[in-house]
C-alpha cells in the first residue's frame, strides 16, 4: 500500500511531466509561427492534446504489459518460485 509520501512523489512527478511538456520550445515557438492569436491558441491546444494522448497511450500500454507479464515477473523477482 503506497504511503502518503509515495503518493506525493508520484503526483509531483506527473505534474512536472505535464507542465514541463507544455513549456517545451517546440510548443512555445508556435506563438511566433502563426498569423493570429486565435491560430496560436488552436495550434498550442492541438499540440498539447497530442502529447497528452501520447502520455495516456503509454499508461494503457504499461497496464496491458503488466496484465500480460507483470504478475509472473513480480512473482519471480519478489516472491520466489511457487
């Protein structure tokens, strides 16, 4: 069972990943390469949504891998042979 500190560490990591991604140069440079403010907002939203989709996709891939192999790996590494 995760402790309060482990939960805090996980949430701070996720916040850093999301905020750090939003400030990447290839996201911020979109403000200088579009003709209007509305286009800049739309371009930034699309880019951040695409990156968010990638984060969600990796979460589901990790859950799928854990479902397929995770229990066996955990049992071999930490519990020992049955």
